[in-house]
């Protein structure tokens, strides 16, 4: 099973929402074998394309089309939106 987690930021940015999402992904993997793919929605965020084995995609332009193109990669995935 795959969950797409949409977050405002991930490390190295300090963001409680992103930190929580990463911790949740680690626990879901450990307890249930559920994988996560992160989508960072801040075009100015700078970071890696992977964190602790989880792939990261980034919305480079704020638009529905950009987000939908990233979500279309796996239509069977569940989506979890984190915001704060």
C-alpha cells in the first residue's frame, strides 16, 4: 500500500507539520509495511529528492494542474493532506 502525503515542508526545513508527517511515515512503514511518497507544496523549499528512503516530489508552481500531474503517478494510492 502507498500513501501520498502532501506537506508544506520537510527537513531540512524546521516545520512541525513536516516533521510529524515524516514520523508518521516511519511508523506506518515499521508497523504495517505501508510506504509513503511525499509531495512538498512550497515551490521555494530546497531539499533532497528522498528522505529516509521515502521519495519526495515538489510542486514547483502553485497550480492545480501541477499538483494533479504529481498525483496521477499512482491512482491506487491513498492521499493524506497535512496542513497547519
